[in-house]
C-alpha cells in the first residue's frame, strides 16, 4: 500500500530541506533565493562541508503551508545547476 506524503503531514508545519551541491560560495545564496520565492522568511541555513571539502550540505527549514509548496521547492531546488541532490 502506497502512502502519499500529504497523508503523513499536517499543514502548516516545519519542513527541512537538505540540499547537497558543489562547494561553491554562491550555493547557499542560490538555495535561499529559491526558498524565498516560495516561502518568504528569514533563513539561517546550516552549512556543512563534505569530508574532502568538495561538496556542501545546506539545510534550511521552512514553515510549509501545503503539499504543493513542498513539492515545488523540491523541483526548483533540484534545478540549480550546482546542486547534486535534494533530500
């Protein structure tokens, strides 16, 4: 039996995205710019470099208001050219 994400989450709620991308200074700003378009707010993302320093992990938590917002942000964050994966 498949369960849909919107059946597991009660909105509004905090929702954290973890974005992993190439370690470039603009990665954090580009992630925040996309998040601001769909969930305006003051964000202080957590940034962690990979063991060898080639990649950054950027975690940002939004106040999600509906499932479409969550899904759209997954798609839009994944379109950033220096992003490898969005969790």
